[in-house]
């Protein structure tokens, strides 16, 4: 786990398993963009940037359980996974995803939005299990 994004996902997954209400994750530009995405989609309640190095994340709970079940990292520093618009159009590589998140030139968006509205491809970062 060399990059902050992978560390943040591991910390979030551990906190979900332990049913913690909040957690501190390392901060980077990609982590902040991902937390903004999670907040806009309603997967987390909120997050705050504490300092130059950390962010505080508050989870959303439904029926005494966290709304998020797990975040799976798909594209890794050692093996990047890219989906073109044609791949999204044919649904051959991403149809088994629950809520895939793409990093595009338009920002972080879900795979469905990339195909339907933005009409662009990108790097498949994570799959969010709800």
C-alpha cells in the first residue's frame, strides 16, 4: 500500500467492518475527490479536511448498519484498468460491477453516468458494494 488512495480505502473498509461511525484517512487530491463523490452520492454523511495530511469521514448508517458494505480497488498502481466509451456502450467489462467509479477528464463519475450522459471512458478506480 504505497499510495494514499489505497491506504484510505483500506482504512475505510476496516472501519466499515468494525462499525465505526467516523474514521481518519490520509489526504490526497484523489482521496478528497473520492470523498466528495461519496458525499454527493449519499454513501457517507460528510467529511472534513482536518489538516494537510488527514480527512475525517463520517459514515451513513441505515437500520443499525453502515450503508457502505465494502469498497474494492480495481485499478491499481501496478495494473491500470481503462474502459473506453465503446466498452461502456457494449457493457462487456463493467456489467458485473455494483457501482463502478471512473476517473475521467470530467472528474469522478459512476460508470452508468459515463455512458449515458458524459459519453466518455476513463480509468476504473473502484467498485462500491452497497
